[in-house]
């Protein structure tokens, strides 16, 4: 199992979509939302994703295709 910590930024148009649920249903991934916020049309989350390496890569590509900006988080940033 691989684990990746990422910062997700998404436009307000995705605020009403269950993006993380869709991700876990479409790919064999689990997730842990560590922090999140939504302010005036922009949302963000700090998330730990866990699963097979190939599934992680496919899931991250899927997020980006939906319009989510994905940035890696260094190990010690998320508590």
C-alpha cells in the first residue's frame, strides 16, 4: 500500500459534488481529510490518500481532470 499526502484546491462549482466519495468509489483508495475549508468560491483540503500506487496515480489524474488542483504535502506539514 502506498500513501500520499496532498493539498487539493477546487473551484466553488465542485462544492456541491461529493468529489472525495466519487474518488473512493471509482478507485480503490481510502482517504483521511486532515483539514478543509471553503471560502467565497474556493475550497481546499489537506488529505491523506492510501491505496495501490497505480490507483493513487489514476485517482490523482481523475481529480485533476475534474478541475481540482493537486499539490504534494511534505511529510511533516500534516499533523
